[in-house]
C-alpha cells in the first residue's frame, strides 16, 4: 500500500485552467491522489511516511505521449532516411514479421525505461501481442492506453484482430488500479477498408472504448484516398461513422479546410508527432489552424524507428519551433500551449478521467521532477520557457505515477535497466538480420 508522501520543491509548474507557478511548494500524496498542493506555510501539520525534499527542483505534471509503438524501440537506428512507404514495406514490415511475443515484451520495457527517465508518465500504444505490452506496463507501474493494431485488408486477419481486441478489452481495460486502459486500433484508412472501419466503430460502441488511428499522415495517402474513394481520409472515416466515437487520430498532417472543421466539430483528439513527421519527410501538421478551429491537439513521439527517441521535451520544442518558422510568426504555439499539449491535452486525448494530466488536489499523482541547478536552466527568468526551449530528458530527476515513485535520481525502481539493456540488443539483431 503506498504511504503518505510529502514532496517539497522549489517550484511547481502546472496548468489547471490557467498556468500556475508555485514557489517553495509542497505536494501531499495519499494513495494515488494529490491531497494538498500549495505553499509550505499553508499546509496543515501532518505525519508522513516519506518526505521527498528535493533541492533545486521543478515539479511538473508527467508528460503524456499520445502516439507510439513502444516495442519499435528494438528498431531504433535500423532504418533511417527513407520515405514512409519504403521504410514500412522494405524494412519495418519484414522485421516485424519476425517479432515474437517475448521480443515485444522486452522492446516495450526498453521504451518504458526511456520514457520514464524522460518524465513521461503515460503513453498510448498501438502494436500487437498487446498482452505482453500490458504485462510490461503493469510491471513498470506506468500508465498506458493500449490498442491492438488492426489491418483490415486481409479478411481473416482482420476478423482475428477484432476478436483479439475484444479480449484485450475484457482482460486489461482498467487493470492495474485503472492505470491500463484499452482502445481499438485500426491502423489507418489505407490498411482498413471502409466496411472494416465500420465494424471497428460498431465494436468500439459495443465495448465503450475509444479508437486510435493513423490519419492523413502523407500527401500520398490523401491523393490515393481521393483517387480510390473520391474523399479525403478524414471524410472517409467520417462516412463510416468513426467520428461519432471517442477518436484519437495520429498525425493529421495533410488536411483540407473541411477536414479541419470536421475534426474540431467532432472533438477528435489529434496526436501531433512533429519529430516523426519531419524524419519521414511527411510534412508539418497544420497545428495552428487546428487550434484556431478549437481542436484538441496533443503530442506523440511515434515509434523510436521513426523519431528516434521517445522524448516529449523534444516534441514540445519541435511543435513550438515548427509553427513559428513555418508561419514566420514567433507568437505561433507559445510555450504555454506547447506545455499544455504535452500534459493536460494528452490526458484528455486518451479520454482518461478528468483527474489525470494536471497537478491539483484530487488529481492522480502523475508527475515529474526536474533538477534546475544546471547552466542551461539558469537564470530563473521563466521555468516555462526553460522547460519548452531548453530542458533535456536528462534533467528529469524523479518520476511518480499513481502516487508511486518509479524513477529517482536516474534509477528505475520497478524495472531492471541492466537486464533490459542486456536482453534487447540481441533480439533486435536477430529481427533485422
Ligand atoms: Zn504511428
């Protein structure tokens, strides 16, 4: 049973309807929840099982990575500088065909180790052998929303995927004291024909779970969709009813004007993956336009084979800098917006209960503590600016999920990092031979 913890920090930065910076702040955590957050002077005297007094520290809500394929950490550095089509067809799909469930378990642990060390407390995964992914998540203590990747072009595999998704929901949805949730994961409109997407929607309604899909990632995808169906990918999935469900759409790089309005009006959660979109030469998502229309935009890394890390600090920075440069407007995506995209918007994009993704009384204690006694984080003009424009994953000192410390001073407390670094490379080698 987790004890009552007192966390004392120099600064606490959060967003709970407005941006807040608390100086000489304290957070009290009981079980999985924050029961006090405020200044040192105002806290009532209590007894604590543990006091974490961290000098030169900045506490932030943990990052939420809303789109990745964790086990692809095994393919980091294996296939680079290729177009999405070549990358998938010539390199990734043949290597993935050799993946065993144990490979996926170790690959996922490798990714979770990296994410925890960089301040990520929650991620959305789309892959296969998802029972192994769930096992890795459960052991690590991280929060995750899991989807079995579904391909509908092969009828038999498509049906099997739907059955596997149903059992994933039955076996894992809300497991680990609610840390693990499940979505349905139709890979993309170009790998799932309309009638199959319709079935996915029906199943999502039946099981009452959200849907996670890749959408409008490349210009080629949109052109082919127009040629084949006379519609954009967004219009296509609207037609089969997917926008009527809780929907998380990754990428949304190539959108027509009508698509923008549709995504915003239907409250679709967009996972913006600037690093992956840049590296695969896919383009830059119209994030400013999406935000102007009122769409919910969060941040993802995509898999480590197309990024090549799982670092939300980097994605925050890229998201802000890309829009500024593209629009020749330094006010595009201010630091506050980027920070929200990586935290509170992330939790909303995964359709998690309202008490996750921000630091406030009653919220889940999912947080990261950065050490700020470093040249690149000095002087203390603005910790928000430091976080978005200057901080690095290595600055993260402590990570807590659901009130439990999972990483402290660079050491993973629930995972055996040495074993992960021993197990992963030979597996990666075998897959890519
Ligand atoms: Zn992806």
